[in-house]
């Protein structure tokens, strides 16, 4: 039942003179995500953004940028090199490539080091690790060649979820409507258009768009089995500090994770007041072109008593 | 400069009627450790124990049991299957095989799952994981076929060491005498016979024996480089609670790790009073034949601010 929920992320921004990415036909995006061993399950769109729900996570396409998240054993770097080859390299203002440390790194098709050596064939860039190797850590590769319009991203990554919603997600009977209702986003995320999918036997994905805003929520709920690999990721380009704080508190309340990470891209550090958790480590990085990445890892304050897992 | 300090461990105990392991000639042990890609650098012995210092950690041989620790990319399971084949399987009362989660699991020759599927060709047994996958965790395989004489082990595993001794160990000029002096074991570990080795460019190993007692200390000091993979392991079959507490405090004071694990085999849980650290998780396991393994992970209470590592 092991499933690697941790996402790999590719973000590409084009120079302002480049043709719109949204002019590209859907078969282009189907081939793109197929390179990562993913497929398009459904999509929604508005005047600014096309959001594709994938068999392994999500693809968002705006006129001048794209964001592809893939989880499991997906081969995101292959999609990255494919899209670089199929766009004009000179049109690329910025490429960011990101990997979280996986629960089971040895099951992945490649390491981050392998991936960036492929990317560097196309685009020079700098790579970093934020976080100690023995705890949560995240890898970033930045190939930034021109200033891009201001963008931001807030990521909340939750590990080992517990409680009613976690229990519900581990049953065989969950439905999209059932999960959405239990997420209780009303009042927090008004006017968003949502697209969601329940996977068999477990797993739930949600894309949401509103104008240029996006959000993405992916749940790997497996917590009742030997692998105990439950993981939930939430990310958005919403940047209101009060809204982000409300979302953080809401999601922590819903999922009651034993630990979680916050990653902030071009955002001031959120003032976090979650007294039941303590911050184990933090790290911040500013790239040559001024992109700021902040990472913090939080863990519940009380000692967690774990049941030995029979393998 | 990356080096995987995490040890794999093999412990074998023979039935009382079996011939003494110490009768086996040194070439036997040289071939044994060579199966794990290690070699014997030096050895010490007394009336109860032969202690071999290896290119990757340590081998201890008593009349009725052996303990082989190997680090780096060593292939301990190959040594395990070799020794099972070269001893009489029916003489084996108990085999324990143990792996810590590595800093870089994807660099290892095999996974724990691979290893136990090999071991199960020879000996049935149960395998467990103690600890969450996203934090420190340890794998154990127990093939226990007969009660063995009471044995105990205390392990202290320290991550990300800091301070004067860490700085000294990261210089090119450390010597065995220099490290031993700085370890300040006088008064704590009297009458032990020591054997130690400094590795080039970094690394230090120490074996100690006194009667049937043993201890082993292995230092991977690399903390000044991008990999920041410093790691120190200490283990012993000493079982005095007051002495173990004194050793714990002494070693934490010397190495000032950002986090550490305690593993206790057939020992009551040490009452730990280290207020600058908090316990993130604990887990305890009792095997069918009554072997008790306890695991606890401690992390410094204050948020650690980490410098992004350029890769």
C-alpha cells in the first residue's frame, strides 16, 4: 500500500514577448505529462488559467507560466527536458525545479542530483538543499535568466495525519463530495472553481482556480497500514497573510499531522502561532535574481508513541 | 565528501553446545568482513572477546556470539549469509539484523527489504520498523530460535555535531591520541583496553573491551561541507543505568548534536534528563522470545537556523 505522496515540482516562466502557453493544444499537455508517467484525468479553466487534474497530481497553465506537480514514482525531469526542447529555450525566463525528500527515496527513478545534471544540459542554474539530511529537506534548482513578474507560492506539507477526516479517507467509501464537504472550505475559499478526484483504493486530489489564483491539495491518506505513509500537500499563490494563516490553522485542525513543513516563495515569513507544534529548523535562501525561498519544519511538541511496524 | 556513517548491524548468538567462535582463525574473520566490503585494520583481545577495528566500523567476537557493525556502502547482508553458510545453521540460537535509515538511502547497494528477503532464505524471522518514515527510523530483523543468555545493548546515535571537538575532527591534523584525549573517557571508562584509528581525510573509530564488556565509537565528522553528514555512534553492552546516564550526558556535551537517538536492547528505559532536547517519538517492541527493543528520538528544543546548502 505504499505510495510516495511527495511531489516533484516544475515551474517555468516565459519572457513577456513569448507566445502564450495557453495557445498550445491539449495534446501538447497530454504528451508533456505523459513524459512524467502521468495522464490528464480532467480539467477546468477560466480566463487566466487552465488547471489539469492528473493521475499523479496537477498541471496549471497560465499565459506566461506553467506549474507541474507530480508525485509517486513519476519522472518529472523527463517532462522538464521535453518541454524545454519543445519550447524555444530563449523564451524561458526562469525554470524552477523542486523535490521534497521522499519517504522512500530508494524507490525513485532518479535522485535530485541526477535530475539537475539533466537540466543543466539545457539551462545553467544553481541548486540548493534546505534542511538537514536526517530531517525534512527540500531540493531546489533555479535557472533564472530574466526577471519575471512577481509571483508567490505558499506550501503546507503535512505528515502522518490523524483524526476523523484521516479515518474517513482511509475507508473504501469516500466520494469527491464527501471529502469536499469535510474540507469545509466555505468562507475561506469563496468563488473558487474546483475539480477533484478520488483515487482507488485511496487518495484524493483537488485543483482550484479563481482568476489568476490557484490552489492544489493532494492527500495520500495511507496511515492504517504498515507503511504509514500518510501525507497531505496544499499549495497556492494566494498571498494574504491573514488568509494564509487562517488556511494553515484550518488545515492543521482538519488533518492533525504529527509534523508539517511550510515553504514560502517570495512571501514574508508567516507569523505562525501553533503552540502544540515546535519549529525544528528553518532556512532561507535568496537567489541571484532575488527569488526568496523560506523553509520551516514543525513537529508536535509532545512525544509521539509509535507502534512498531511489522514488515 | 559525503560518507554514510549509519551502521548496519549483525548480531549472531550460538546455542550453548556449539563450538567457540573464537576458535575460528583470523582468515575466517577477514573473509567474513570482506563479504561486507570491509577489511580488518587492527585488533585487540582479552580472555573473553576479540575486537577487530575495520575499515568500515567494528567486529566483536565472543565465544558464543558475534557483533558486526559496518557503515558506508558496505554490504553487510552478504557477510550475514556467508557466515550462516559457514557455520552450522542448527547452532544458531539467534540472529539479529538491524539498519538505521541512512542519510542517503538511494546510495546503498540494497534496501532493508532486499536484505531480509535474503536472510529469510536461511532463517525465518520477523522484521519491524521503529520510528516514522519521515523522521529517524530503524529496521530490525529477528530470527530467534532459542533463548540466549541475557544480553543488552545501549546505542546513542548523534546527528549534526557541533563545537570544539567537531571542529577538531574536521581538521586535517587530528591524531588517535588527540581524539582520545579530547574524548575524556578517564573516570568513566576505567580499565578498558582501546584500539582506535583516524581515517583520511576524516573519520575516527574506537573499539574498547574490558572482560566481556565492549564499546564502540564511530565518528563521521563531515559537517563543514555541502553534505553536512556528520554522525557519531556509540554503543556498549554496559548496563549500569547511572553509568549509561553519565556517558549519555558526557557524549552529548562533547558533540552537541542537533538530534540523537537512543536504542536500548533488553534494558529498562533510561530516565533521560536533557532539558535542551525534546523527545519527538518513542517506540518499544518485544519479540516472541522476549527480546525488548526501545527506540527514542530526541531533537534540540530551539529552532535550528540552517544555511542553505549549495549543491
